[in-house]
């Protein structure tokens, strides 16, 4: 602000001919102001740059002229052009003894240079000298430059002088010194952490300006650590009371309001200190109530103070009288014709309904007016308010409104945001499963791929599990309705990829379940989808897997399978695809349709997508086949740790990961030199050139931090002195310490912060004083309200006040604690801080809390698994099929991208791969023997046996994991 004022004074004086400004400069300003196009302005500025370059290259330029050139250069830079050719002249001007020239130089340098510019080092010495000047104007100019130019590396150079200036006799210097320390804290908190007590002392300064400047760093400190400043509540309340009673000089008034910006900052600080603290909040009630009564609402700054009072009231421990006064102010905001005040009213209303939900009922028509307002910003803020007001009785109206608005906008960022809100509300308050599926279809159809993938997995899980009860007819009806809706939607022109994956999975699982649609009809639709979206491999993967499931169900039911020509051509196309995942799915389809009914039924049982899977990690069902192959002369399987004489292909991926890690920047210290170890291999042991020498497998030493101390070495050369830099501060560069490399403590102490008052109960909040309440309808002009608006208000604000969420059970279709946890923000509730609720009051129409909802466990299950298995043991278990108890995986594991059996890549559908493809491996031996005995397969396409051999070799080289054992298929084929 000081810099802008200085620029204005300089330009004003120049326009008046002050300080001998030339006519050339005045003509420059006038010509730029009269420019009619951007091109004309560019031409004028470029001409001025050439003129300045020529003038500044002249020898012995008078100081008066140099000052004018620097001001003209500032004007050029403000118009967006480069003036770096004259930066050094601005730096030289800061060294001048003339006050006017020095301040002009500091101003120009602050505007030209950033804190990491190379020329900063030339200014530090000048700043140090000016901070010790006897002229306080020079000191102020230097402090202004300090806030802009000093970085975290140069803070120690000027910090002692700035601290000494806190006791300067001039209040302007003390104020700027506080501002400089605040800037140091923002840039490098560790450098001024020992000076925090100075902010407390300056809070009691005699000058209100210094006190007001101290509030800014104290606010940042209190935001980080509230409990350390609880003792200042009395001081802050006393200062706010003096300000409200107009005890400050008149010079601090703004629009006849006493020091409004100091009041706003104090209210923000009190809101932090009184949050959840009844004892501290009781000290604030009186002064906040006085501000409500005395503040003038006819000016913008008065409304800003009132709004901050509402924010403070909603943050501290609730008080009924203050809530009543806040409701009256909100009523005035909502009745205003200004959109800004309406916006403030909607935002303030959203803060208060968390404490007193019945307040929103008084302003329901005002909320509807804002919802229908053409101002897009106001409409979005109103949707946020409706999101906080949602319950089971009005969720349908609110979500429908949100979806209609989502369709009408083109902003992808906000469309993603409002789609996540719709999904969140539908999952929490859905009145029925049918409505939930229809709502999800609308969101997927109009939001496209902006919806999170986990939402699609949750929808598939809901359809698979049904209502979670024993009512099979209701589950069948749910799936049939989903199939019918998807068959209607599938014919549309362009659908999102995630939505098509859901459609393909549902049609594959339940397309022919009720017998209404034939297998040929469903497979034809799926082939059309794969052909229409031929560029999307994930859609084709879902489609071919769905076709395989439909044919498998037909074979299990002992019905004749007629493969459509388009389906056969699709399989042939995918068999030659460059994608190994699509190839594998095509080969699996051919293998499945060649098996008999019992085998197919055991591989892919009907409607068992959510059943638990028993995994035999030892693959014991293949023992007989392996024994027969060994008796016929097949090579035995060699474990990975015993392949010392072969090239280990699996280590290539480890090598790539190691190279990727070593290619980045490394900030750790170099390892200490190791003593040379003489070779212990005798010359006689060296193999001759004609012998075959085993190639050792590539191995890489894991990076391990070495201790700083040198290991004892018996070498004589190692006894020379070594330079130890442990704990020595660096004198150049960023302030760090060369600490020992191994400085991790084995035990860490954790300090738990305790709230100042363990208050978790809320007094009974009453708003029964209806006489003082100024509702929206009482002062609203008597205008006839349309029936549509009355109906909408009844839908939003009427109905039962019970806001119980849908009960969650082990078999329920949607898990409320786990659904959409990665993307939805937590909705703040009053019950999260204050848990005591008046159970005797009338039914609450806007109750947002859920006192009976269970709280999610704070223990991370993945942290519990940490360290249970060694990484090497896990790798051996995965590669050798090591012995292990058969475990039942968690049902949510079915929705992860990586399948348990490893037979399908992450592109495949999450539900059937674990069941279908794992059981498919158990039948491969039978399928192979059947194929060798002459069972008819598809005549077109490559030989399945050769293809399986090639795929096994490719997967052995690390392209894609084929199963738990990389060499399993190679061994199976001999």
C-alpha cells in the first residue's frame, strides 16, 4: 500500500511538473492514455524502451534525470514489458544519500526484483546500513524493502536490526518492524520462532497502529496452536470493547465506524479461541452482543463487521441471545436487494443451521428466491446451503434440482463438484434402491467420466447384493429393472466409459437371469458396444467378459449355444490384439465354451459375484497332473532362489525401478569410501575360455544410510585425519546443519493436546423469543406466492424431522462408512462438537445431525498389516505358491483393480475376475486334455495351444502376471 501511494504521488507530481519532470515524460503518459488500440500502445512503449536504453548508456547522467528515467521504467514495467536492462541503475539509486532518490530506488527495486533475484545480494548491505540510520524515514523505506526482498537465506543478516527497531521511539517504525517480523515468520518460521514473545509484548503498545499490526502475526500463530494463547482471551476482549466504545482516536474511523478492520481481525481471533470452550466463550458474549447492537448496517463495512460477528457466534460455544441477534441480521441480509448481501445471508445461514436448524424455516421463501436467481454465484451458494439441509424427506427434490443445474452448466470443475455432492446425498439418504439406481444413471449420463470410479464399483455392488434381506423377489425385481433401464440407455450415441463398464457388467451378470431376454439378444447388444467403442480397451474388455459369462450361464443350464457371427469376429479380432489382456480374455472365452456343463458351472456359478473365494495357494489340485508330467520326462520347476546359474527375467522390473529411482536428484550425503578388499579367488579357480560360465542374476545393493563415523580399518593409509562436519552450521546457502546420516531416533514422544475445557455438551438452544424475530415473510411485500413455489418450499422444508441415515449392515447394498470416502468432504455437524441434544423439543424439520450414526474407526487397517510379512517372503510366496492357509478375502477386495488370481489385468471388471478366472485355472488341465482328445473348438483364429505357450513365455518375461506362479502354464504344457 505504501508503494502504491508513493507511485501515485510521483506520477501526480510529474503531471504537475513537480521535481522538474520533463515534458517528454508528460507526453509519454498522455500518449499512452490516449492510445486507441493495444497495438498503438505497444508501439509507444517499445519506442520508450529504446529511448531509455539510449539515455541510460550516456555517461554522467544527472541524478534528477536518473530519477525520472527510473520512474518511466516503472511505468513501462507496469504495462507488462521487460525493463531488466536498467535494474542495476535502480539498485545503485538505493545507495544514494538523498532521501528522495533513496526512496525512489527502494520503490523501483521492490517492484522490479523478486526475493531470489541475483541482484538481491547487492542490496543487503545497503539495507543493513539504512536500518541503523537516524532518519526514521530512511528506516521505514528500508523496512518496506525488507518485506519484499529478503528471503529465507538473508533473514539472519537483517534479523537483529529489525528486532532492535521494535523499541524505536517512532510508532511508524515499530509498526513496520512488526510487519517485517511477520514476513520473516511466513518465509522461515524457524528463524523467528524464539521471537514469538515479542508479538505478545507489542499487543500492549500505546499506539493502536502497532497493536493492530500485531494482530496479524498473532492470528497466524493462534491458527496453528490455539491452546498456547488461551490466556490472551481477556486481553483481546478488552481491546475489542475499547474499540467498540470509540476510545480510539478519530483517525481510525472508517465510514463513521470505529476501527472496523481491527474489529474484524479481533472477531476472527476470538472465534478460534472460543471454539468448543465454554469458559472462554462466556467472556466474549457481552462484547459481541454490544457490536450487534451498535454496528451500523447501512454501509458495506458495517455489514462486513456484522457478518464476522455471525461467523464468531457460529464458532464459539452457543448462546441463545446471540443466536437470536444473528438470525435478525441474516433476515436483513436476505431481504436486501443487493446480491452481495444475499450471498452473505445464505452463507451465514449455512453456518447457523448447524447449531439451530429451525432458523432456516423462517427464511424458506428467501432461499427459494435465491435458488431461482439468475446470479450463478448466488445459486451455487444456495446449493451448498441445501446440501447442509438435506434429509430423507427432501433428498429427492434437492438432488433433482442439483442434477438439473449440473446439466445446464459447462464448467467441468464445478460439474465434478456437484456430481460428487449428488452421489454423496443419494448414498446417504436414498429412500429406495430403485431411486438410487435411477439417480446414478442420470449422474453418469450427464457428468460423464468426471464421476469417480469407486462410485461405479459401489453401484455394481448394490445391484449384486440387492436389498440385503431375504426377499429374493425384490432383489430380482431390482436387477430386472436395472437391465431394462440399461438396455434403453445403451442405444444412445455417446456414453461415458465408466458408465458403459457398469452396463456391460450388469448385462453379463443378469441379462438373461429372468428369461425375458435371450442370450443372442444380449450378446448382440454387447458386440455392438464393443464395436462402437473400439478405441477403448477397457470397454471391450468388459464386453467380452460379459459375453463369456452369458455363454457360460447358457452352457450351465444345458441350453444350446449359438455363437453370433459378429461375436465370433470380435473374438478373432481380440485374439490378435496387441493388448495381452484382451488376448487373454478372448482365449478364455474360447476355452470356456468348449467345456461341458459341470465344468462351466463349477467355474462360473450363477449369481455368485459377491461370494467369498477360498484360495488354495499351493494349487494342490494340479499335483496329479504335475506328477504325470514328471513321469513323462518333464523338467521340474526350479524355485527362483535356486536359479543361480540362469538369467532371472523377473529381476528386470526391479532393475527398471532401481534406475528410475537413481535418475532423480539425490539430496543425501555420499557414502563413505570402502577399503579395497583383495580378491580371494585363486588363479587356479578361474575357468578356461572354453567352459560355460553361469551368468549371475543382476543384483543391486539397497541404499542404506551409513553412519557418519568411519569404520575401523587396519590399513595404514586410513589413519590420516578426516574432516568431521557433524553438527556444524553451513555459512553459505540455506541455513542447515550437516547432521550424521543415521540420526533417526528409535523412540518418538508424542504430546497430546488437551482442550482447555473438556466441554462436549451444549446448552439447550432456544429461539422461542418470537416477538424479537424478524422473519422473511413478516416484512415481505404482500405478493401472491405461486403454487409451484409453495410446493417447492413444502418439499424442501416440510416432512419429518427425523434424519436417520439408511441403516448399514453386513449385507446392505451400500456401506455408508466406506462409500465415496476418497472424494467427499466431511460435512460438519453440531453433534461432532456438542453432543447433548434436547430430546423434549418439537420435531426438528432441519435436523442435520445423526447422533446414532456410528463413527468410522480411526485405525488404518493397512498400518496393522505393516511389518507382518517380509517383502522377500511375499515375493517368494507369490512366485512359488508357498504353503499357506486358505484365506477368505475381504469383499471390498473384489473392487480393487488388481485381481487376486492374477488372470486379469486392472482393466477388467472387478467383480467376476476373482471368481471366474481363478476357477478357470482349475479346469485348464481338463480343457487341455479335452482339446488333445479331439473336442471341437472354434475353427477360426490361432491355435489355442500355441497361443497359450507364447503368452506364458511373454508373461514369464514380466509383461503381465499370469498367475501366482509365473512359470505355471509353461510347466503345465510340458
